[in-house]
C-alpha cells in the first residue's frame, strides 16, 4: 500500500467533507480509531464510513476511467470459461 495523498476536493467533496476525511484518514492505530469512534458516536461513524466508501468508489472510477484494456479481468474470465 502506498502513502499517496488523495485530494478529496478533486474527487468532489466539499470543504466540510474534506476536513472530516482528513480527520478520519489521520487515525493510525486501532486505539486511535476506537477512541474516535467512542467520542463521536454511531451516527458520525456511519457518516465517516459512507465518506470512505464514496472516496474509494470515486478513486476507483478515476483510476479506471482512462483504461482501454483490463488484462486482470480478462485473465480471470478466461479461467472460468
């Protein structure tokens, strides 16, 4: 895994979402994550998870948008044929 920084504003997040994502992405240890989850509560944890899912999908879409070929997918399809 790389430590490449994602520009959440470029993905379409507003400034509040960017700030929230910055907080979540800076949680490093299980203890930090647990402390944060207890501090913010279930509703905010669900909100953060939805932001993370949205960011992952947008990043995947961005990464595959210009792809013309999908060699890994084609290899997997050939295996099941």
